[in-house]
């Protein structure tokens, strides 16, 4: 069962969060595998405009950038609730928060197996990353509501608080 904030549904219904994703394919990437990994996070994504026939492994054209927009966050949010990584999600998704926009990176290798794994700033993991951008009028409030869970009744959290993970991914101790 997914824990939901009493007002989470209201924030999600009333706010239109614009979601986009970019990823770069190197000559070592298999385009079909990268696209399948993306569909494990965003099942609604379509291959419109992608040319799998001319982008076979190995890619001799050099680096290729794929961009997708207007993605649906429903499955992604369900996964972070199901996997119980909501505090990590709040910290990772808010590290580059600037006003109405934030970006964060997800491991493509984890996504191949249907898992959500946030990448640390400056990290370049094996298998590449998906760069996710979120834009919303009240993004800070939306992020806090979208990652809410019952544990925050006892240990309140907010973006940038003293319990947020450090930039290098290490935890901050909040108990004695």
C-alpha cells in the first residue's frame, strides 16, 4: 500500500508538472535497450522520431542525444513509493532546484531492471543516465508533497533541512 499525503492528490491534480528527459547514447549503447529502460520508468513514452534501424550497435555516428517531453510521472512516483525511497527522492530531486525548475539524473542500468536509482551530482555511472527535468509553478511544495510518507509525521522533512543527504550522497545523522 502506498502512503499518500492527505493533500498530495490535490497538489498533483492542481499543478501541471512538465516532465522531460534527455539521454546521450554512445557508440557502445544498444538503442533498443536504452529505450526499454526508459519505458520501465515512463511507460507512456513513445519511440516517435527515433530511428532504430539506422542507430544499430555499434553506433558509428558518434554520440546521439534523445529528448522526450510531456512525460507522465505517475509510474515513477508509484515506484519511489513502492520502493520506499521517498527521502532519497526528495533530496536527489531537489539538489538542483532553482525556483520553478529542477533536474536530476537516474541510472539507466538500474532502469533496465525497472528500478529507480538516483545518481549523485557529477557521477558518471556505467550504462549512462537519464537526465530528468521537472517544471512547475510551486515545485518545492510539489516535491515535498509527492515524496510525503507517514514517517514524516514523527520526523518532519523539508527540502534543504539538516537531515538532507550531503552532496556526495552520504547521510546526515539526525539521531543520537
